[in-house]
C-alpha cells in the first residue's frame, strides 16, 4: 500500500488489478500506470517486466518513463528525459534511455534490477519496496527539474 500511495502522489495516478492484468496479458509487464499530457503524451510505469525470450528467467523490477511518438510536445519531453538519463550516470541509480531520437516509436528512460538480486536480501519484499521508493524519489526529482512538461495526470481502467 505504501508503494501505491507514493506512486499516486509522485506520478499522479494509480493502478488497478484489472489494469495490471491487462498490462501483463498485452505487454508482458505487471505495472502501475499513470499517463500525462493531452492525448497521453508520456507515461510512468512501475512494476515488473517479464522476459519474452526465456520465460523462465526472472523479471526486471523497475520504473520506466515512456514517450508517445505522437506527443505534441515530444521534442521537449525527450530532451528532458535525455538530460535526466545523462545526469543520472554520475549518481547511484543509472537511468538508461532508448530511441530518444526516433519520433516513430515509443521511446523512454528506465531503471531496473533483475528480481534475482533481491533474493540475497534478508527480507526481499522490503528490499523491493525500498527500491520502488528510491525510483519514485528519482521521479519526484525529474518532475521538480521539469515543471514545463504537461503534468496533467490520466489514469483509467484502460491504461495505455
């Protein structure tokens, strides 16, 4: 519940079991989703990504900020994401980026760890919660650094 509340406070949306199950079925990920900007310009996803190639492999646990290729403010959002990713390379958590120069595909930044790494912790559930909190702290910093982005939250049962 703490993670759901913090996601809602930081990302401006929440999640539902219905939405999470749809994300799992359609996109091979079990995540909370919050979209922003008119027409769902970009979105925050927090949760688990399951591997396509080897279904027996452990999922990645993390957060992604994805940019819609049809976003009216795509260039400004992509620049903010790239700057955040580049700046993170000097920090504790490294936010990778992909396709930030391609305006025909969803692109984004993300930070994740393989689920297996949490099992070495004394309490892997608490370790995952702590990881989610740290990622959401990063998102709060991203928001603070980019007040010019379209921050109107959209979260519905039919999330992206």
